[in-house]
């Protein structure tokens, strides 16, 4: 992540806190990020320096005019400064700031089979107690781990998979 993206995201987050709209702004950023991923030509248009600023900002107004005024202004500033291509990074940073503010964490969980709702709830509760935050799970199934779980959260990885254990055994044997 670039320092510039961090500055923009932090500024927007500070403004969102002042106006008590932190969650709403995050939702808006998520919508715009999804649109840019699905419609790369639109992002290219908004990034194009040969297209006059007035046309690009008018396109932002037309597409996102229903968003809060500060969000529309934020998007226009990114266009005017030639930084609209940083929006996805800004969204990622903003999301992390919001999670920290709300004392929430996201855990990416990989399992060999689909977890039941009860297993997910139990895991989220145990992780939440251990981390001291509310935990949201993003679950993925990967049969190649054979069994167990791999949990990634807040820059830490807990590999409790059978594949991971077999790899550790292999390392011990080959030394």
C-alpha cells in the first residue's frame, strides 16, 4: 500500500468519524471498488488525463450522486489529483481503520470441508475471546489441506492443517 493511499484513506476516515458516517462511507467505497473491478473501462476513463476534469467529475456525479456529499467530493478529488486508480487501496486501508475503530477483526479460515454454522460460530467466538475483538470469518474450502484449519488474521497465520503437520514431519525427517 502506498503512503498516498494511506493519507487519502485516513483523511476520509477522520471526516467519517466527525460526521458519524464511518460504516456508510465504507459501504460506499466498497460499492465503487466493486464497480471499478467489474468495469475497468470506467476506471480508465476517470483516470485518463486527456479527458477534461469537468467531464470526469460530471461522470462521478452522474454515477454516484446518490452517495453522501463527502463521498462524492472524495471521488472527485481523487479524479482531479489523478489518483482515482488508488481507490481500491484506499478502500482496503479504510476498511482496516474501521475494523480497528470498531474493535473487529477478520479471520480468513481455510478448511478441507465446509464448516457448519455452529462450527463457524464457535470458532468466531473462541477467536474473539483470544483476540479481544469481535471476529468475522471468511471461510474457504480447500481439500488439499487434507484436514484441520488454517487461520489467517491480523497478519498472523495459525496452520493447524494436516498438510502443514505432514510438512513439518517431512522437514524433521530430512534434516
